[in-house]
C-alpha cells in the first residue's frame, strides 16, 4: 500500500493502485488489520477516480459548447 497522497495522483495512477488493492484483498492473504486499511484506501481511490471522471465529463461538455454557450449539436459525454 502506498503512502502517496491520493489527491496528487492522476486518474491512471489511482486506478493502478486501486487494482493492486483489489488484488491484495481478493488474494485473502492479508491480515485483518491490513485488510481494513487497504479497504479504506481502496474506497478513497475509488472516490478519487470517480471525481476525476466527472471532471473530465464536464470539460468535454464545455469543449462542445460554442462561444455563446450553446451546444454545437453534440451529445453530453457518456463514458460507457
């Protein structure tokens, strides 16, 4: 588990660490106390990734708007 501050991570860095956390928890070889800490870190990483995706969605929506604020016929960003 990294001690790196989550807010300073890029989406990709946070996602990579989240995958590592999930892998460790699924492995089942981590002591209970460490598992709880990993779960808490994983939840914080998930929230960070979710926030970064929402920010990206808003930025894409702004890009497709014209100078007058009107949409240029594009649909809102859909990550799915």
